[in-house]
C-alpha cells in the first residue's frame, strides 16, 4: 500500500470526521467510532484486527485516564453546588473596585474555570455579573465575554478540566508539567483577550430578568441594549452608560441572586473554597518537582510520590471539598447523589477519550504517522504549528474546545516521534489551537451571547475575536518557549 494512498485515506478520515459532527450533527462518540473502524478497514487491517485495535486502544486509554476524568468532574460538580465558585467571585470583587472590576471577573473566572467548564461558569455567575453591569454602567458586551474567556482558556489548557486531562493522558504528558506550563501559556492569553474586550465601546445593558429586582434602575440613555437588537455607541466613547458614573460594583452578589441577608444561602469561606482547587495542583506539583530533590526512595519522597499521583491527588481534592457542604456533607445528597451527578458529567469525556485512544492506535499501527511526518518535513513547516492548526480547525468547525484538544491530541500522538517534538509542546499547541475560535456553532457562544443580552454580531465581535486572540497569544508564548528549547 503506497504512502500516497495511506495519507489520502487519513486526510479523508479527518474531513469525514469534521463533516459528520459539524454538518450532519452526528454524536462525536459515534462519529469517532465509525471513522476509526472505517480507517482500519480501508488501510487493510481487516475486520478482526481493526476491532481488536479499537478495543485495545479504548481499554488502555481508560485504564490510564478513566478515574482521573471521573474524579475531576466530581470535584467540579462539588465546587459548583456548594457555592464555592460564587464565594471566590465575591472575594475577587472585593479586591478590585471601579474600573478594575473586569479584572476581578477575569481572575474569578480563571480560578473557577480550572475544574469547571466555561459554559457552567457563565450559567452560575452571569446574575452576579449582570448586577455589576447595572450598578457600574459597564457594558455586558465587555463583562459577559470576560466572564467566559477566563474559564474558557483554563479549561482548554489546565487539568483537571476534562479536555486537558484527557489530552495529557493521550500524549503521556506529566500532569504537573501540564498544569504549570498550561497556566504559563494560558494566563497571557486571558490578559490579551481581556485588554481587547475592554476596548469595545458598544453599550449593551444586562438582561432585565437579572436586574429588575435590584433597587437602582438602569441609567437613562443607555438604551439599545435592553433587547440586544442593535449596537449603540456612547457619546463619551467609554464603556459606561451615560450618567452611570463610577458606581461601586462590589457587594452586588446577593442582589443578583434576588435575596437579602436573611434568606441568602450561606456560602463557604474563601479558604475552604480554594483548598479543593489548589490541593490537587500542589500535590501533583510536589510529585513532579520535589520528589527528585528529596529522593524517591526516601520516606518523604515515597509519601509525596503516593499523594501526588494524579489519581490520588484528585481524590483527595474531592475529600477536601466535603467541608464546603457544612453539616450536610454526611447526607446521601452529598456522598452519593453528588457523585452520581459527577459521573453523568464524565460520561462524554470518558467515551471521547477512549475512542480517541483507539484512533491513535490505528494511526500508529497503519504507519500513517510516518508518512504524515515525512510530508510535514518536506513542506518545511515548523512541527509545533501542526498540532496548533489541527486543533484550531477542529474547534472552529465543530464548536467544541474540549473535542478540539482531545481529538488533536489523539491525531498527533503517533506523529510526535517522527516530527521530533516533545509531548508537552504538542499538548500546549493543541490547547492553544483549541481556543480558536468561538462562533455560532458553539454552545458556549450561545450561552454567553444570550445571557449577556447580545446579538450574534456582537457575540462574534466580542467572544469570537477574544477567543482567537487568547489562542494566538498563548501560541506565541509557546513558540518562544519552543524556540528556546524549554518545551
């Protein structure tokens, strides 16, 4: 079988993958299974060997990442339902005031977005952000996308989000390195996207359902955003609605929820809210970087190595989240029902990751990787650009950054050796590429656009452009690290 035929079959499989998901709306798991099986048959593996490889690839991937994804999703659900995410947001808003409020939103979104997917962060916190917009006169065309972009970047690059967790497992990347370098590459992207969003001068008022119960009315003269039907430029060219002034944007969280002090649910403290997020990260980092210094065979090194194993670290993170529920931590609703909710959330990432592992094994066994690597070298492309473009194409066409980072990792894993590029570099390239770009085929785009009271055009100008900026900025940082030989 010629290399040209092999590469043509591989290229056709990628095109079919994208078309089935994006155009014909076939479920990604079913699509991946069909593509993997068909590719094996077309490349002459035969039915029996193809199915054996699919089973082997799925099983080996699940054995390495299955429980990690489950514990990561359970931890995210615990932070969501306990009110920890809201507490983190409240505290961030207390640290910033006036025109610095957008940076508080970006910070809170980035922290909460480590264990939670971006759509969930927006659904949870949009009432708070809407109240801030009304009280400060800032445009929802700024604040809504800022709320989304912080979590979006982190859930594309930093475990234990399901996409980065699966991609790091598929590529064999040390989880401590994935966390450290993912944040190093992602944070500049969040900053660049936020700076861009703060330049938008169109005023969009928050949705009435989020602010009608608040005592202060929306400033007169800020029309044009109530229905989100058209853009309105402000006379002063600033983000604030006419007559809004520099009202304090803190302390609006209770009003945003429509409650007063007497009836507002009691939120956990900030330290309790942060411990479940940063405990697993700290343990994994200690295993990755501190064990070598103290010696793996020493007593301390053995303990750190055991506790810092990603599986153990994430489970400990779940345990440290139990105090967030106060006395209710012993109830069935916490110990059983909440875990089941996390399992339901983990089902799709688990299935996608398993079939993605099968795709990687098929590509490796059929020698597609060797031919593709030779073609890329002959074209003179820098190897680091390839996973970035693959992930960007998948995300832009399918609308899913999680699918983009996982599928790109599965495609690129067999190519790494031939291209002479490290697993960490491929992982980061997939994570930055998978941020490009959000538009009308994405659930996150629609959630943020609709709840921020924006039109589709306003959503593309804000969310779409900001997601492209975050991805390109992150890749630029990665390219510098790659050129310096640091990844």
